[in-house]
């Protein structure tokens, strides 16, 4: 897997992008990345996992920023283990966070030659978090990509999320949290 820090470094013909914060790459994130990898193989494209160098809240609202579940290096190792071809690690800045979501998608499509966008149903992006799965679907035809929204992965009655894992860790449920963060052998590509 190649780690790039700007869209200009992308040199494959076309791509399938996986969008998310991917903090900890838990089983929900893994399902999303596996779907993006499978779709990339189907379309003879490169799979690009797009993430940030830090949690957006650490820039926008430092007082509300959660502690990272894993380091960026650990998350990148998981992307590679799941079969991603590229990891686009973008520096999150206030101006980047102010980008209108439509502009963000248009830029990705143009620069990464995107044929499909894969994300989770609760992903938000762009200025004020206005971008979401509905917008990704709505712009698919206009911008010429296929939208794939991966349903939430459940852990019993709860949606698997970084928030859930942080709660489990705070409650001392480390074994449970670790199970949600673990990549099983059958998931490797």
C-alpha cells in the first residue's frame, strides 16, 4: 500500500474511495474498507482509503476531541492488511474543514478519477458536517460515480462505533473493545 498526502500524488488510472475517519479501524470500518477493496477489484481500479492525520475535532473543537483509539501508523497497517492500494492521509486544517461538501466530492472525483465512493451511513464531512450519505448518493449521477453506502455493523443491539469502543474502554471492558478492533484472518486479502 502506498501512503500519499495529496491527491496530486495519486497515479493510478481510476479509483474507488473509502471515506471515513477510521479511528481505530473497528469491525464497522473494516466492513466498509473490505467493500471498497472488492468493488475496486471488480472495476479494475485502485482502492484509496481517505483519512485525516488527526481527528477533525482536535482542530475544530479541541475541548471535545476524543483520544485516538490507535495511532495513525496502526490504522495505516490495518488499511494495508485489508487490501487497500493507497491511503490518502490529508492534513486536517480549519480551511480544509470549511470546504463545502459538494466541492470536496467534486475535487476527489476529478483528482482521484473516482468511479465509486464507499462510506458508512452515518459519515459526515465538509463545512459544518453538512455532507452525508444522502448527499453522496444525490451527487453520484451528476459527478459520474457509483455510491455505495455500507450499513452499520452491529455489536448485539449497539452500532459498532469508535464512541462505543471508547465507552467500553472507560468501563473496563477491554476484551470486548479489543474484539471490535481485531481483524480476523478470514478478513485479510
